[in-house]
């Protein structure tokens, strides 16, 4: 687990595991958001002649498509009455803005 969550190499092991796992999965959004940010910052929006940089847009689309791929399969969750009842019995905690920090 430690190796899987290692941030060195841009979460290389986590990204590899996500690409090879069987959906559904809950990917770590920080990895995807970081990659989208880097793509945006490292590539120009426009190329020579003022044209849209389609290579950049394709890379962004591929990354977003990869993220959505994990949401295409439904979870097969079974109802566990004891857990459901416990969750339903919990009271919501409402904090004001100062308490949140």
C-alpha cells in the first residue's frame, strides 16, 4: 500500500494500478487534477498561426476519459441491515464557519 500511494514519479504505481484494475474503482482525484493542471500549464493553448492546440486538448480529453472509465460499471453492494441501521441512526453534525477551521 505504501508503494502504491508513493507520490514519487507522479504516483506512477497508482496510475499503473488504475489502468489495469477492473472497474468500478474510486480513483484518487488529486492525481488526475494534478495531471490536468500540469497539462494545462506545460502546453500552450494556441499554436503557430493562432490555431487551437489540438494535441493539448486530446491529452486532456484522454485523461478525463480515463477518469470516467472507472464510473461506467455499477457497484454490486449488498444491504447489510446492521450497518444501514447504524448509519441511519447517526445525527448530522452541523458546524459553523469558525468551528470548521
